[in-house]
């Protein structure tokens, strides 16, 4: 995943796009948080503290994405890897918690079909996350331009497949929010208080 943005000018584009993605993800997570809070006022299906905790985990993942974007894989590998671990780890926890919240809101605010889709994406992402970490930890060198048959190539290849699986899992999971967000409007209050 990070190999796509290790050399200039690609590294600049990669970093910029990851930061934009992190910002959009944070906005989406916040809107999801507000929507759940509003739905919860009438249904009481989840504790407000649990909803806030889920948001914080999600925002932690977005911060990890920012670290990945800022510290390129070849420039500062240890910081980059920590950022990736935070991004992917927090992301997997976030979508799993959101899946659980979705089930708790059924059938009033979600269909069971959507809940099953969300949970399936969460399970696939969790399953892919574990070998991603295992394979990545077995790679003994940080480099780009891998060739088949080279030392650690198989570990790198398998880790990359798992990484892309988790990344696309996040994208598909966020797409399941479209229906929820269609019935949601955001009003910003601009009250002026006079003393």
C-alpha cells in the first residue's frame, strides 16, 4: 500500500490524498456519531459514552492515516509503521463497534441486511488485519521494487494483499452509511447571545 507513494513525485500525491481521505473519514465518522446520538434520543439503543468511545477510536485511526501520509515508508520507517498500525488497528475496531451499534439499532434505524453486510466487512477486515501484521513483522528490510524469489518477497506480497483488503474494507464499510445519511440533515445554529 505504502509502496505506491515512496518516491517523488508520487510520494507527494500519496501523502496529500491520504490526508484528504483522513479528513473525509473524520467528517463521516463525526456525522455518523451525530446521527446515532439523534436516533438514540428516541430509541435508547446504545450508551452515549459507547458512541463517543467509538468516535474517538475512529478519529485515532484518522490520526494514524495522517502519520502514514506525513512520514514516508523509506524516510522514517518506524514512525510510518506505527502510524499504519494505529490507522489499521483503530479502523478495524471502529468498523466492528459500528457494526455492533447497527445491530442494536435494528429494526428501527437499520435493516438486518445492512447489519449483516457491515458485520461481514468487519470480520473480513479483522481476519485480514492479523496476517497483515504477522507477515509485515517477518520482513527484515524496508525497500521498494521487490522481485519474486527475493528474500522476504512472499511476506511482503502477502502483507500487501492483506493491507489492501483491509483498506478496501474500510471504503466499502463507509459506503454502507449512504442510506443512513440520506435521511439526515445538519442544521448549524448561529445564535447571538447578548449580555
